[in-house]
C-alpha cells in the first residue's frame, strides 16, 4: 500500500508520482550538501529545512526556482538563483 501511495502504475512499470519525485530530488540535494550545509543555509537566510533543500537543489542543478515564498525568493536572489513566477525581479 505504501508503494501505491508513492508510485503510480503505468503499464507494468512503477513510476514515481510528481510529489514523490520532488521529495526524492530534495533528499538527493540533502545527501550531496549534507546536514551542516543545509543548516547553515537555513540559518543564513532564515529558511526552513525544506526551503534550504529546495534552494540547494536549484544551486546543485543550475536551475531556476519557482516559488511564492518571499523568504525563499530573497535567499535565491542572494545566491544568484533565477526565480520564476510573480516574485521574479
């Protein structure tokens, strides 16, 4: 049942749902950058652990960050990560 909650079935292959893919990607960023680095980013920018992980993921992959969260957008600007959405400059 847990697998069915995390995965959707397409044909005979299991596929990660969109939400599960996001969690896996954030966890991968956490694994690469480590607890200390994410904690430092959270404190430096006043972010939650999740938001620090999303910022680290954008930095790690060289991708823009789509957010409606003002503190996360400010942190992204400070780290020179492009922002998508209404908070973009």
